[in-house]
C-alpha cells in the first residue's frame, strides 16, 4: 500500500503521521533518556507550535481516528449493551 501525503510518500506509519502533522513525533512523544532541560525545551517548542497553529490538535485527532479506523476497524464497532433492571434495595422502599 502506498500512502502519499502532501506530495511525499510515507513508507512507515510514523512517517505518515509526521507528514500529516508537519512535525516530528519526537516533539510530542519525547525521546528515551532526555534530560529535564531537554524535556522542558521540547514542551516549550510544542506549546509554541500549538499557539501558532490552533488547528493542529483537530488535525492530529483526525489523523489518529482515521488511522485507527483503517488499521483496527473493530474498535469503532460499537454495540449497545442491554440495560439491566434496577433493583430496589431493602430498606429503601417507599411507603404506599
């Protein structure tokens, strides 16, 4: 399967998400072993990006939902569960 986002071919799922969002995943997820200073700088950069592009959160949510729907469609198969009859507890009965 070939996925093209903004004229670029995404080979892996990570590349697809990066191309769709326009930012590297490490910016949002962090990297293993990063220092507190690196983490603070990364989070500060992420806040700046969100402030500059308030639609990014909606786009990220859309990409995540579409990816889940494509790769695991059973997660969106919602089944309504039957309601159980309510029980009246002893001592909670009202006078007639």
